[in-house]
């Protein structure tokens, strides 16, 4: 089981393939265990890695997720590259993982060749956050099965830690992890999403805001699928990502 230490945090990751390094970044309450299909696809042409953030998957648990949890995840992503002695990587993130990828690109611009950020927006209003957290209190059988597969038998503790973080941020006005950061992203960025995404608030306007704020970015919207596009329409997502990465790598 491949592991490394970042800031005294024991973190787990999965790896497949050879070539240029590509890191797959999951949503908050997901894990590398749920990215097997993506590892298989991107591992055909890359050294594909999938990271378990602090408190998730097989990584060390955190009883309380701090308010800067996404930034910690970004620093841990850079620490993974250091552990592998990798100078530069492409980041492919979905939902919260897309946010983490963009944070990494702003914090360590020289380490990121390109970012694919799927199904993410810069702002989650407080009322939206509270609705999502409330829905978790009685999870469906499918949701519980997903989280158990992602994290193991203590999945409820993992989800509760994330929910507690979200409540604290809602009390402060909402989630704005990317506020002011997009202007510091200098690498090529591909944003993808489904127009039928039923999860993200004010999707169209927020995606246009991201394109305007991020130099060298492009946006691909599909008229099918849900949240995230990566999983709901995998063929279309992979087509868009592969075309973008082929262009980036040809430079």
C-alpha cells in the first residue's frame, strides 16, 4: 500500500501506468478507491496517481477537519510530487477535487503543467451548504454504500467530519475556497461540467466567472449527464480531457 508523510500526516495513494505524471483529485467525501476507472484510463498514457486526502480513504484520520482543509489537501498534493521526486504534473480533479487542483496551481505554479477541473464552482452559498449537509443525515442506501466503499466501516465519521466543516463555513457565509486564487493560475485550464448538473448552484454564471478570472482557460459544457460529469458521462469527459492534454503536451 503506497504511503508517504506530509506534515506528520500519513497519506495513501494509488498508482497505475507510466509516462508523464497525472494526479487524480477526488471530491471531498470520495477517495482513490472510487477512481479505479480513471486510473485505468489515464494510466494508459500517464503515470496516473490518485490521492486520499487527510481524513479520507486509507489515509490517516482527522477527527476535526480545519477550515483550511482544501489548502492542506493542496499542500499534500505538492508533497506527493516531492515524495515521487516529480518536478511537474497534470492535475485532473472533479467536484471538490477540481477546487483542490486549482488551489495547487495557484500555490505552486511551477509544479503544475495543466489542470482539468470538472464540475466545480468557486462559491457555495450558506443555504446551499446547509441543504446538502441536512440531506446527509439520512443517507440513501446508495450513498451509504458509496461512502463505505470509499472509506471503510468508519465512513460515517468521515462524512460527519466533512459536514461539520461545511456547517462552520456556512455560518461564516458560505464556501469560497477559490476567492482571489484564480488570477494566480498561470497554466492551461480546462473546465468541464454538465448543463444538467443538479448539485451545483448558479452553475452557468459561476463557470463564466471562472473562465474570465483564469487566464488560458477553456470551458466544455455537455447537455447530458449530472454531477460530476466525470462519472455521469465518462466517455464525453475523457474525450474532452484527452484532447486538451494532447494539445498541452504537444507544446
